[in-house]
C-alpha cells in the first residue's frame, strides 16, 4: 500500500542507518581509546575483573618497591658484615703474631684497639633508610628482633594477604647497647677466660705460661666470633638471594597480570580498523537507501498530474 502519511521504507532505512551510526561510534571509541571495555556499561563482568586486577597490580608495584628497599638494606648490611669479618680476621692474626716470645704486646694492643674501634664504626655506619641491623639497642622503644620485608600480595577467594621475608636480627647483630649480646660485644668464655672481641686487651700479658694460656684463649674466642660473623654473613647472603629472586618473580607476575588485563579489555586494532571500513561503506549505503525511500512520497504527486 502506498501511503502519504507513513513511509515504511524510509522508517526501515532510518533504523538501519541509526544502527550503523551507533556501531560506528562504538568502533571509533575503541580505536581512540584502544580499549573495547572502557567502562562498566561496555561489559560489566570484564570491567569489574579488570579493575580489580589493576588494583592488585598497583599493590604488586608497591611490593616490588618494598623488595627493592629491603634488598638495598640487606646489601648495606652484607657489605658491612664482609668488612667486619676482615677486621676480626686481622685481630686474630695480630693475636697469633703476639704469641712470639719477647714481643712488646702493648704495641700490638695499640693496633688491636684501632681495629676494635673500626669494628664499632663499621657497625654503627651500616645504615640504610634509618635501618641498622648490626648495631642495635634492644631496650629502645619499638625495637623488634625480627625485621620484615614485604614480599608478596595475594588474592585468594576474594581475601587478600601480604607476605613477608623475615630476618632474625638477634642472629646477626654485632653490638647491642642494652645487654652486650651481639656477636662482637658479647662475653665469651674459653678455658676459664672471659672476654669479648670488643674489649680484649693483651697489653699486660707477658711470656709467662699463664699469660700465654690466656692469649691462646683469646685467639680461640676471636676465632669463635669470626665463625659467628661468617655464619651471619652467609645467612644474609641467603636472604639477599631470596629477595632478589622474589623481586624478579614479582616483576614477571606484574607483566603476566598486565597481559591478562589486556586480554579482557584491550581492543584488537586490526579488527576494529577493518570493522570501521565496513561500517563506513554501510553508512554510505544507508544514506543512499534513506534518500531513495524518501523519494517515494514525491512519486505520489505524479499520480495526480493530468494526462
């Protein structure tokens, strides 16, 4: 039926053109943003998942920074511990050399005293970001014998948790101003002789048998301290390796999460470009179809023209 009031062809053509324009707008938005899901209305499920994953990735970035800070602190402490081991070894060598009969041990003690002062100096200066793990005061406010490095952020079943790498300061500290329980300042006893690496003094020792026995005890005490320093350095080395491996893992995990987010919300630019070209052709054809349909009402006039 031909109607002057209702042009069904034009209505259909307009609907098709509007649908094409809407699809073109969506495609252009994806091309301009590079995302096929940029807000919740595009795909509520994907948008929600991606938003949570982005938040978790930001938390992982903070974890990576914390691991970097922790690794730097371990590095500083390890370097200091290496220096301390060398100094304690020098003290032991001085004591062994002073075993020589007739030696002026007061002069040897002058050298040992300087090494003892250097031990304290190295320990006190082993500081990074306000943290000193070698020279402590266990009676201080807020002191904790366990230092924790944030190492992970995990989401499981909607619940989140933060993991840490813990370091026992009591096993590596060299000086404790509270109770002198550090590796260097704590008293050690050998063959009835009690002293510490930081306080031993051989200036008054003679060649007498009792004094030589005391000197031998000093040597064994320093050697025990050197073994403890070596063990502490080994423990720090193991912690350093673990922190470094965790740092690499977190970096790789962040990359994987970023890829996963991209799979959910990123637009396929090749596909969207092809779709845009197709829609542009459809739009042109739609405009032509609407133009043809609108001409139908003009054809009605021809029916009323005289012959």
